[in-house]
């Protein structure tokens, strides 16, 4: 596996680099040797955060963990990714498109998690064209974390969502 490790507001020391490579190296049993693991370590006040992104054919496996100690965050993120891989194996791997994963992982059957994804409610609603800022206000009024709307400027379906720190994000389609 190829590690791409960077730091924001933190120097990536040899000790941190080794800890990341050792801990995330345990994931090698799931991925092929040419798989890239993109790791970003960051520090904000007392928050020691690690973000891990692993692009594999048609999917992105991602996790971030925050704690007061970077080494604890590193340990946590490896456990979370391993749990995700086992839980969603049948959903993320089409046996015909298993590129990027080790054959042993693709072939092995893991216990199905009883927390199967089930859609239990469907909502239908009309779209009224509005500007992204108005959609944010509507989202706040509804008390939701996201809001789907028809953008009055582009006439396309967009999504606004709440981010950390009372900021907002906008998702626009890209059909290119």
C-alpha cells in the first residue's frame, strides 16, 4: 500500500509517520499493494484529528477520528475502517469488479450485520425554486441537518447541509 501522509498545523514526525503506517498497514490484508491511502493529520486547539481516504475502484472508503491524542485517533480510525469494510463488504464489492481488494477479502464471507439498511419512510414534496441562502433558512426552520431544493439560479436540484462550526455546505450536481 502507498501512504500519502500530510499535516495541517502539525509536523508529521517520523514517529507519527511510523504509527500511521504500522496501524493502517494492518489493512493490507484487504487491499492490493498498489492501493493508495491518503492520510491527513491535523490539530485544532485540543483536537487531534486524522482523516483517512482510500479510493478503490468505484468506491471511496473514508473515516475521520478526533481525540485529545493523535496516537489514540490513529488507533480508532483503523478500527472504524476495518469495521466498515467487514460490514459493507457485500455492498462495496461486486465480485465482477473486485479490483483494488485482496482476493482473500473478496472471497471470505463475513457475518452479515443485523443493522441491515432498510428504508422505512418515504417523503414526497414539491420543489419551489429558491436561492441557497433561503434553503439554509428553511433547513434551520425545519430543524434538519440538510435540505434538498431546486436552485432558482441554476434550475437544478441542490442540497444544503450543516457543517461543524455553524457553517453550511452546498452540493451541486456535476454531470460531466
